[in-house]
């Protein structure tokens, strides 16, 4: 196998890892929706979003609110975490933590 083929394969595996981590973040967003599905028929709120709930519906006052800034933050967090996990799986978690430590983060162990 040539060097060009191995770099293409490594790039393809990185893309698979990135997509897998991104799908996990989308799943976490949908998990909050599944947990609160149809809760707006009671006094609770139906919500979607992780870590920030960007859509809420329900309650006694009948709220139906979208928070676009929280949606943007959730998307940015999902992309950053997906990139971080894909890079850590490619380079190794220990090597990634050593790089972070060289950036000035303290070792608390």
C-alpha cells in the first residue's frame, strides 16, 4: 500500500469517527425530547436540546419557544466534541492529553 492510499484510509476512518461522535451528540439531543415527549399535556414542558434546551413547549401558560442562540451553541458543542473525539481516537487519548498539557493545562493527578 502506498503512502497516498494509507493517508486516504486514515482520513476516511477519521471521517467515520467524526460522524459517529456527531451522531451520538444528535442522539443526546433527541434523548431529551424522548424523555419529555407529550409532557406538554400536563404541567411540564416538552424540551429538546443537550446540553441546552433550545425548544420548549407546554406548561400551564402554553409556552412554545425556540431559543436559536442555544441551538447554535448546541451545534458548535457537537461539532467541537465530534472533532475532539475523532482526533483523540486517531492520535490516541494519551497523546491528546499530553498535547493539552503542553498547552498549559495543569496535571491535577
